[in-house]
C-alpha cells in the first residue's frame, strides 16, 4: 500500500481512455500495489461506457462455462469409474457446485517447470543493460589490465596520464551501448513499460558506473608513480567527479538527441579539450604535456568544484526533463 491515492479525475480519465500515456503508465504501476485504487478503477470502468461491453463479455464467459460443465463432469466421472454409466441430467451437478465437483488435477512433479538457472541474478543482469551482457565490461577490464601491463611489463612511464585521460569517457561509452534500439532487441517494449523511461536509463547508467569505477580507479591506484623529473599526474581518483559530470551531461543531452549522439558529442568534446592544447603546445614531451593538461582539469579545489557544479546542473536538467525519456528512442 502506498501513501497516496489517485484522484477521482485521474481515475475517470483513465477509465474512459483520455488520460495521457505517461500518466496512465504511472497509474498502472501504482495499481500494482494499491488495492484501494485498483477497486476504484474497476468500479469506474464498470460504470462507464465500457461497463456494458464488460458485462456482456462476463455473461458470455459464464454461459460457456456452465454449458460445458455437464459434459466435463461426465468425462471426469467416466474416467474415474469406467463401469459407471453416463449420469442422467438429474445427476449433473448444478452451476454452484461445479467448482467443488471439478477439482483441478494435481500437476505431476516431473512436469513442473524448473526455475531458470540464475534466477534473480539473471534478471538483474538482464535489466542492467546490454553493456554488461556484451563485450563492454570485458573491454573495460582489458583497459585496466592493459595499463598495468604497459606500466610494469612494458616499462612505459606515464601510463597513469593515459588512463586518466580515457577514464572519464569510458562510462559515457557504456551509456551509449546500454540503451537504445541498437543495443536491445526488446527496447521498444521495455522502454514503454511502467518501469521504463528515466528509471530504466538511470538503472543502466548505475550498472555501467558500478563496473567502470572500481576497475579504472583500482588500476590507477596500482600504477607506479610518474618519474619525479616529469610533471606529476593527478591522483588515481581525481577522474571520478569529471566522469560523473560527463555521464550526467550525456544523459541530459540524450533527452534531446538520443543516447548515441549525446555520447559522441560529450566524448568527442572531452577528447578535443585534451588534444587541442597538446597539439599547440611547444613542449615535445607528449606524456608531460598530457599530465600538465590533466592537472589543470583535475587537480585542486577549483576544478573539482567546477565539475561538481556541472554534475549538479546536469542532474537538475535531467529531473526537469524526465518526461522526455518516457518515449526515448522508441519511435
């Protein structure tokens, strides 16, 4: 039972079909856990224009059941006692006694449907999104392991700046791969269900962050320190707020242009913001210039507060335009 109930106007408009789709989905989700509102909607439907049709359908179903009851009872009696003759009409049970006279046969243990392997875990992974069911999670792990291999096995100094440069756009790529008709064969059905819309987008985004954040941050912590003679790269966790801000910016822009286009715009903008200063800088050391550029973006209270403010603004825009995600990429 929830703490609120649908108004009479909403119930009436839902029963006559004039309630907007998004409001109807919200009401249907509410009816799953509120018996009071479900009874009110049922009563409104019976009293409205559809009530006559529903009554006719109900009478037709009851008539068919009552007419088939004598023959069904006779077949059960004959199967139970082959030597007993077919019962006379007087022996046929009345309509009120049919349910007790015709108990449902027990389901054999061998024919019971086994539970799906994985159960709840399998449903969670399916709802988490195609990015976690496909190759994206493996690619993230490969990036983290590859960075460690280059640092310790290949002796490449400056691996941490390269990892920190790519880390903020990894969740952005995951969002692009986890939502949309290109990623999920049942996307239109899932997105238009009561659990779809912004709730589904946020759930899949959270799953993407739950995979990418521990792997990339852990790899950054395990990487060796930069040569003291070179500019020091930011700390391993300095990319978290920028990554969150870029992810929320992708979601906010998705309400206008879709997930894939938004991911391309945000990810491309980040890479351009890193590459442009590196190309124009006179210093020939690529790793040193990259570390300096990342320090400007990540290190210090001012950059981090700037990323936090950007993340908060994108979250507010996301909440303000939440209705735009009810039919996102479903047409």
